[in-house]
């Protein structure tokens, strides 16, 4: 069951008979603003090879016609490998739309891996890809050694990893591209049986050691390399099913063609993670999702949620997965058609309940439809709808949310609740390429934000409310410690982001060390909790007396707390010390950053120019007086501000 569930992408709804018609309607549509979302909705179905190819052709034709594909985010992916990759490209393009990516692939000649990465003028390097999928399997590497010869085995592994390192360095140097390395799947033909894993020189032992070394390489070079765990994908479906010797012999297909949709989905979710599109909130239904039975009818003693009961243990496993996701920073919320007091009873009174009220950031139990409740949760948490996933056993509720809120991830669930965790995990909504200390704390950040919203509703004097929070803002320049988080924010922030320029960790490091750049990482805490890093600033020297604000982004969690005023005051302070007389700010409009259209105007900038597409440029003459907000200011890491702590407001 699990094998078939994964191979057929059973967490996705089946494509309807009208698939071709819908493709044709999208191509002919005159509503440019809707095309991107329509493509994503169409892609969020379990598509076969022919449907994937048709959708890929549609996306390529729309791009060729210069159609606007927003909210899909552009991504250019290079493809190199030791097998035939032509058949993978359409699946990658179509599947990427499912994960919010408008993908363009750069294919290279068969088997030309070394030539393409080492030559700065190669097809691959001239295309300037954002990342390159290095689709090498065990057959491409010098993994041959005398069985039982430990020294020869170690040498073979070292030579293989050296090849990966050469590729990574060349792609970074010649393309400034991220390398996506595949772990190696082990072929299902053991020589000694179980002893293969122990004995040096066997395929399994060589591949295991190479994978360990490859993981270390990626960990050491996290700004220029990420891992696609093909070995794990192959193991989940079975390596005997993954590999197809006949297809390799006939066409050099690196794995069975029936696995292409699954493979493409894993690649696409990794690209989405690179663009900061990891989902951040899991919304949980209650009856027959978090426990067996209906709390309003069965009562606390009647619901099924206990060790020793097969059904009850299935629901405990769902709760355990929810808590594990929360521990890595995923926010938990509840949306249930129920009386509020009744819905809370198991959380408070059931002895086997793992998830408790304090784990839930927003608890919505009422008789409204799920779509309205999720929209309300999004507003409370100040998160975009594309950050949400709904886990609900009811097919009608799932269909309603998909129709009303297509941005929300809604996995199909099997009949057996024991497979709910598999469905949620297999869908890849929470794919990640890094885990920072702030990621672990994210759930607490949003839970604290929900408490602030409740506190704000109780007061009528905004100034008194802000003062009551006892806020502390901390300013630091970019540094190595914050680099990964800075890059993460730059790539995932969309709403409060004036330019939505995307920078890798390597780009962040370059700005950090560029004397012509001024950088800020900004943190905020208050008496409710720590908000972590909430703003990133990059200013570039446009002329001897002018700074251009290249990047200004902020977390929507802190909107309405006058943080932008304090950030501008800090920029102006350092600018004046550097002899800067003018600040230039840009607004580059996207579908999702309309909220900051008037950002610079509100801060006192003067409009310099405006283009027909809505792009604007603003100017602020220095010095300028900015009324401070009621918060403590701490500065760290600035040469002129060693241990400088000042108070404002």
C-alpha cells in the first residue's frame, strides 16, 4: 500500500477528464493576472506522463509569448548527468508549477558533465542557471575496488567525492550556481547478502561510504550545494522498482520511467525550498483527524485515542508527527466545526492526548466553513495563505478549501488513519534545506504573535499598547553567524519586501565584505517573547554622497509596531556618519508586495520617478529627524558603536 501510495502521488487529487480543455482555456485566457495561479492549480493534481508533457508545453509556450506567470517564481535549472535526461525535463517543468516555480531548464549534451562545468563558455555556464541538478548515479563514479580490500575501497570513495567537489567548485566559479547533488541509490543485486554492508569493496559498502562523504561535503558548503536524497526516495518505493536495467540498457534511463513523476516532485519541492516556499503552518481538523470519533457525540471517554487500540494508536501517531513538526518550527492551528468549549475538552481532559492547547497558536472551533476559518487564522498569524497546509479527513472540506483557497496545501488522505502521517510527509510541504535556531523557535514566535493580537484587541490606546510590550530592537551588520538566516529571509519574504531581489548565502557573504555596501540584520524582542530576526537591509553606494536601498524586507509579524521608523533612523544614522547626503529607495511591484507600495512615501521620501508597470523610485535628503518608537535600542558589531546601548522613547 505504501509503495503504491508514493509511486502514484496519491496525496494529490486525480486529474479530471477536462484536463486538456483546461490547458486550452489557460492558453487562450486574456486574464494575465490569473494565468500563473491557474497553472499551479492544474499542476496540483496527480498527472501522468502525457499530462505532465502537455502542461510543460503549455508553460513553455506561455513563457515564449512573454506571458506573466506570477505568482509562480522564475527559476533556471541546469541539467547534467550520466543518463538520458530529456524525458525528465517536461516532468520537472510541469511539477515545479505545483510548488510555485516557473521553471526553465537548461539541457546539455549527453555525458558532457566535466566539459560543461569546467568551460565558462559552455552552454550551461552561459545560461547562468540559478542551480544545477547534478544527476549522477553510482554508474558515473569510479566505485570499483577489489572486494575485501579496505584501502582500495577508501581510495575509490575518495576519488568519487573528489569528482563531486570538482563539479561544485567549477559551478560556483563559472556559473555562480548552486549544485544539487543526488545521493546514490544502491542497486538491488547484493553479492554477499547482508554481509555486503560490512565488507569493503562491495557496491553497498562503497555507495554507503560515498553518501556519507557527500553529506559532509554538502554540509561544509551549504551556501553552494544542497542534497537531493535519491537514495531515500529509491528505498521508500524499493530499489528493485526504482532501477530498470532494461531501460538503462535500451535508452540509458537512470531509473524506471514510471518513477519520473515522483522524482520530479522531489526535485521541485527542493527548488521551492531554495526560493523560501516552505509551508509554515499546519491547520488540524479534530474529529476523525486528531482522534477517532466525534467529540460532541462520543464525549471525552468515547473517542478513540489510546495505546493498545489500533485505531487509537493511529491517531496518536498523527499527533506525534504534529508535535515533531512544531519542534522544527511549524506552527500548529486548529480549524474544527464544533462548539469551542466541546472541541477543547480532549486537549484539557484526555489523559492520552499528546497535543495540548499550549501547542496551538490559533484555535478556531465554530460552525463556519473551513476556508473562512483558515483565512481568519492567516490574518491572526499575519501569514500568507501559501504558508498553510490543511489536514482534514473530510473529502468535502478538502475540496471546498482547494476551490476557495487554492494557495493552501491540502493532501488527499487514505481511508486508514495509520497512513495519515505518510500522506502528510510524502506531500513534501515542509521540505527544507537548512534548520536554524530561529527555525526551531518559529512556532513560539507565531504563538507569541497571536497573544499580542489578543492583547492589542483589549486596548484602545496604540501608544500605550506599544509601550506595554517593552520592546528591544537590536541592530547588527551582516556576519557569518546570521548569514544562513539572512539568506533564508531574503529568499522567502514576499509581502513586506520592497524589491524581492533574491540572494544566495554566497551573495550575502559578498555584501557582508563589500566596503561599498552597508548591511543590517535586525532583531526584535518584547515581554511576550523573542521575535528573532525580523528585518534585513542592504544599501549600496550609488555615488560618493548617495546610498541606494537595494533590499529592505521585514517580517509581517511586527507590522504596526513602528519598526520601519526605527530601521530608517538607523540607516540614516550610519549614512550620515559615512558622509552620505541622500537615500534612494526602490519599489519593484509584485503580486504579493502591494502592501509596501506606499512604504517610502509614508516615511517621508519624495517620489523621483514612476514607470508604467508601477515601479517607483524615491529620495530622502539627509539629515532627517525621525520620531523614535518606544523601544530599547541595542547595537552590536559596528566598529564605531562598540558596546553602544542607547534608549529611545
